[in-house]
């Protein structure tokens, strides 16, 4: 096992170096899940870092679920969520509130994650205070500013403001460098969602919804369905739901479980199209632990989500993505994900293939997971220690294996 040797002068300088304050800003379920391993890793480095946890609560209820799961207690909770809040109002309110908190905290760096409005506004607030910014999950791109909306522009604008870019994959790193980001500030860490997943999936998990325990026990195969993206609201979502109904009617020995988003635009379409089928289970939105453990017990997944495209490959679950473009092309390249868009016949064809063709299913289920090895947070902290001069270590970037182990 290799040892790290440092001379006496370096040891003294580390001992007496001022501890740095890192403000971690989050507001939704996805960004909190992906920042949780980083926050925990920072707290283990308490001799070097003071962590200040700032929750905007952009999504109140869904945020609170994961705060409990990962035992995170915000130091500041801005509680900015309002029903049917316009993006412009959300942006203005968040910018003002975060500016006030940053004035009080005076951090040495702000960490944000991904592509939410909280992410972009948190970066902008830090930039206005001339505070360095670290961006976790940097470099994802569809190159279409309206898909997904507003996330594509949120992450592009954040990249323009950030000082450290923690890219999950080689593709993301190349996208940043192509846009003119200094390559010395970009590091491939893998995605922290894999770190979080490894902490959360359990072999003998009991779901908080009794009906889910019954479904898992009674049905041999489960197809998990999720839809929520605003660009799919209306006619596109109606068509996708019609397709799910057709699949369920033909494959009445398969259980389709659909956690339905609370937005009325989703609830109305899903309820009107899918209610009344014995093998279609429309359930309330699931907490994080329930959801990832349901993914682990599913046969395959149909979704328009971005994050599921990262999580499912780590669990060996094929994914049919209800989008025509994705900011996560690695999963398509490696074969764990297939883009089917909203073409009803294509969804039927690909869904039927996974249910009936064992070889096709195995090819997707055993493909390489390109998104991480559970050590992304560890790499992120090592990079931060180098940035602030605590260490001068070489951080090996994440590279996916050439085959699933």
C-alpha cells in the first residue's frame, strides 16, 4: 500500500493553515441527493473545512424527505417555495435571499450541483460577492436550450461562472473544454449519485407504502414508469400514457408501477388514461429510499427523467427514455439506455422487445455503468484540498471499466 510522505515544513504549514468555509447550496431533491455524499465527506475533514449548509427549499416536501434520509440539517433554510411560482419570481427571490446569507457567512467557496434554478442563482449570488464557485455534475449538455427547460441554460450559465468544474464523465469534460473552460479547472470525478445510491439500496427493504410491498411480492416482473418533464406536458404525455396502457393490456402478467407527480398537468392526464387496469398501479410520489429500492426491484424503466439515466445503469436496469435528446449520452453509447422519444409505436416496439427477448434484455442490463464507482465525493474533496493548498496530491480521474465486473 503506497504511503504519502511530507516534509516537516509542509506538515507545519498544513497544521496552521486557516480552515476554509464551504457554503453548500441546494434546494431540490436531486441536487440534495447528489450533494449529500459531498457534505458528509467535507464534514469528515473538519480540521480543514467548515461546512455551511444552505437550503433554498425550492421544492419543499421532496427536499425534506432526503434531508431526513441523509441526516442533513441545514444551517440556513430560506423556504422560498410557493405554489405555481413563476421562474422569474423564484429567481429574484432566491438571489436576494442567498445574497443576504452569503454576506453573513463569508464563505471561501460556494458549492452547487447540477442544473436547477437554485444552482444557477446560487452561482450568480456567489459571483456577485466574488466568491469562488465549485460546480458538481458540470458539463452535461443537450445543446438545445429548450430541452430540458430551464435546466439546459441553468447549467450552461453556471459553467460560465464556476471556478472548479467537477465533471461526471469524459464527455462532460470535453463539452466544457469545447466551450472555452480552462482545462486545468475541470476534473472527472464520476457522479456522486452513485455514491448516494450505494448508501441507500438495501436487499431486504420494506417500502413505506404497504401496497408496494404487495406488488413486489406478487408480481414477477415490474416495469417502473415516471413522467414529469414540463416539455412533455399535454399531448406528448397523453400519447405516452396511451402507449403504457397498450403495453399493460397486452402484457397483463407484468405490473406497471407509476409514481405520479403532484403537478395537476401530470395528474389529470395520467389518471384519465391509466386508471382502471388491474396491473397498473398509480401511486403517490415516492420518497427517495422507496424510489431507489423500487428501481432495484424493477425489470426495466420507462422515464423522461435525467437522473434515472445515471442511477439505473448502476443497478443493471435497462431504461427507455421518453426524450429525443439527452444530456447523458454515455448511457446511450454504452447501451444501458435507449432514446425512444414520444413515438408511440417505437415505445411499444422497444418495450415489447425488452419483455419478450431475453438476449436483448441481458445486453442492456449487463452493459457498463459509465457514471461512477462510488468514489466521486472522495475525489471532489481531494481536489478541494489541493485547490486550497492543504495537499499537493495527484487525483486520479474516474474512468468507466471496459466491461461490467
